C-alpha cells in the first residue's frame, strides 16, 4: 500500500524542467539530500549570530546586557523552539512537508532580519528581542521534523548511519557559515550579522519550494534493495524489540492498515527506544548548545597564551568546534553502521567526551595549538552522538517493525526526540549564563555531569544491543554484561 505522505503534489520544478520526470532514483536521492542539506545549513546559519554578537552587545549597549540577560535571550528562542517542535512534528506528518518547510524557512528568515533591523532603529528593549526570538524559535521548529521525514522516505536502513552522518554535517556546516558571515560583517554593525543570514534562508526557501520531492512514490519511483521490511530488521530494531520482550513476528491482521495513518503523539512516546534516546538527547543537546551559544563568548573572555582575542577572531576560532562536529557526526554514523549498534556507539562517544572537556578546560588556554586541537576533539566527541541520535536513530525508531515501517511516524518520532533534546538545549545556555558569573569551572562541571547522565540513560539499550549480538554469536566477550 502506498503511504499517503508520499502522495504529495509534485514541486513546480517538474513543470519548468520536464526532464526531471525521467531521472533515476539515485539522481532524485542526491537532489533530496542536497536540498534538505542546504535548507538546514540555512536554518543553523541564521541561529548562530546571537552567539557571535554577545560580547559586542554587552560592551556597546547602555545599559549593558549582563551574561544572565543574554542567557535569557537564548532561552526565549530555545524554549519556544522546543515547545513548538512537538506541534510541528504532529503537523508535518499530516500536511505536505515541502510547503510546511518553506513556510518555516521564510518565517525564520523574516524574524532574523527583524532582529538585525533593531541596530538601525536603535532599539535596546529586551522585550522586543525576546518577542523576536520566540517567534523565530516557533518557525525554526518546523525544519527538523520535515527534513528527517523526507530523508527517511528516500533512504532505507542500509548504511543509514553513514548517510545520515554525512547529511547531518549540515548542523555544523550551518554553524560555521553563520559564524563566518556574522564575524565578517560585524565590523559594519551588528545588525548585518542578522540581516545577511536571514536573507540567505529566505532565498533558500524558494529553492526548497521549487525542488523538494517529499517521497519517491510522488514521482512514480520506488526504493530498490530497501531492507526496511520485517524480514531484514537491523540490530537496532532487534534490540528495541528485545527491550519490549516481543518477538519479531508481532503483527496481526488487525494492524495491516496502520501504515496508512499518522501515529499519535502518545503512541509515538510508547514506541520501544524512543524515551531513552529522547532523554539522552536532552543532556547531550544541553552540552552541544551551550557550546553553540557560549563558546565565542568563552574564547573572548579566556586568554589564549596570555592574549585576549578580538570579537571577530573568537567567533571564527569557535568554528573549530563545529569542524570537529562534522567529522564526529560522520564517524559516529560510520561506526554505528559497521558494528550495527547505535546505542553502543553513542555511549562510547559520550564517555570519551568527558575527559576531552576536562582537557580543554585545563589546557586549552596554554597555546593556540592546544586550544584548536582540544576544541576540535571536544566538538568531534560531543556532536557525534548528538548527530547520530537526531538522524539515524530517529529514522530507525520511526520505521521500526512494531509500526510496520510506517513513514508517517517519522516526523512525530523525530520531533519527540529532538523536541525533548531542545528542552535541554534551552536549559544549558540559560544555566551557563548564570553559572559563568561564578567561574567557568562550574560551567564545565555542569557539562561533564550532563554527558555522564546522557550515557547512563542508554545503558539498558546498550545491554539489549549486546544481547542481540551475543545471541547471534558475535561479541561473545560481552556476554557477562548482556546478562
């Protein structure tokens, strides 16, 4: 049976370029990957300016915004983003994701530009910026459930971790693009740091509207060699079934039609594995977004080799963390495919990230070389599990055997996971704003504890994955842990 989500209107580009109707599946998969990648690069590029201009706003505004006030400004965006994410995922499973994504991008661009216009309008009211950030957060929440749902429609589980890991580098690439653009134009006035990225996402929304195809069946194509059916469930799916003590043949005739309807919010929460990964992402994203919003500020106010860096240099240097994140996301995806165990990979990265953060705090200020090296390593290890959970894991959970591969659960499941993570993302920068006034050691302690809790939340899933491997005759040295 065809999934109604994929039976959406064909984008206008097929009218303008009739030859697109005759392109291969591989061509359209590449086009989808590229289109969704560009769209989320634009989303994250428009999120980055607040972190770049923090020090500028604090030094130029009268009265100046304290670190706590700046943290509250981050909270207004991230809390609105987290709250709206659950609603956006619900909607994305029920309407054309291409149209919904276009609206989200245009709204995000508009409010980012409005934030920047305050520079020329000489607006210094905190309430104005809080309102703008709330509206921007609501529109930004549209992006993730839409793009994950579309990617899940176009790509099966084979090598999903690697493909999603490469694709998810859009997060770090967007942060880098946003940092470079905002830092480059900061000298002309901080308003440009918002207007340029805001204009960029508006332009990219037109590209998405014209070219994004929601699913292969919309244009008469079918996935070939797809291993999503029940006879070829991967270890992740088997481990999730093991957690719930159900067999792989858990369906009956009464469930045959479930793939044609969108899954409910509470039903999605009850799916095997959704809750532990969602709460793990809460703490993992808390750490990642604390770095996203406060790393340039931290670098600016922490002498490197005895020298305090400029606002521009600190902003550009902070991109090293995101470059490490690109490698970390790809590496985590590749390893999880190689060993066929998402949770084991995530916990390994989370565990290693703890000493990496300790080393960065202790030795990152000794020299520029040590700062870059340890910042890169921290970004690689922190963003690896974050990228893996929000992409390949969300797609696995949204197409697991217990819901008969229902692609209309993808947006809801990804929204639950990323929405829960976004609550942590909102809390982290806020706490950092208050705690940093007492010293950065306390901030890093908060981050380390969060990483430890994130890893502990996946212990049960790790045991299930190991148990499956042991039952298959693999990983026999882990048999004691599995039992």
